[in-house]
């Protein structure tokens, strides 16, 4: 069986068009990411977050976690980013919102996460005939199979171009 991505039209975006996102579809994203201490410190300080739980080993050692936690917004950003190649690369018009964001388990330095996305809803845009609105649930899962983050994302997506 030939991998359709290997023979793909180089002019076609990697992401999926509205018509390629049926409700109930689950996309298991291939790219994974190990979150390092450097990632965490850089992201946390870049975003002006002085939380010692992310930056101070001595402070974090005295918490119930016993060590620094990866900044939850880094986890969320990585989760959405892991979905881009197979979901929205070149087919996204705009993100419309993120909601229902939860972090059921902590992420620590050295954890590797992978992502999956489930299509929850699809509808045509009332104002843009060339686009539609897709709602997906993104899930980040660590190397132990634990869900460490979830969010619902609503996006304005391109429809498949008509030929002619």
C-alpha cells in the first residue's frame, strides 16, 4: 500500500480541508515532543511568568510534585502545535477559540507527549462560502499513556478548492 503523503501534490497543503474532516474522525498525530527543562525555562521567562513551581528546583522540591512542573501553557501550545501538520497546515483560515482547557495530570521535564484530535462538529460558514467551522478536541498524552491536557478548538477552515 502506498502512503498517500509520499505521492502528494506538492502544491496541495498538508492540512485537511473542511470536507476531509467528518464528525467522529480521530487523527493520531505522528510528531511527538519531549519537553525539556530548557523549553520550560525559556517559555516561562519569555511569557513573563515568575511562578517558582516552573523555575525554582528548591521551591518545587517542597511541593506535592517534588520537582518543577512544565508550564501548562507550554503544554497547551505544544498540544495545538503537534496537530498542525496533519490538521491545519495551509488549510486554516483562523483560529476562532479555545475552550474547555484542562490539565488532568502534571507534565515534568523529560516527558514526551503525543497528540490526537477528534472532530466534534463541522458546519459551513454563513458568511464565507469558501470556508467552514470545525470544532475538534485535542488531547495530549504522555509516554505513560496518561492524558495530560485537553482542549476544544474551533477553527475556520478552507473548503476544498473547486477545479474549473
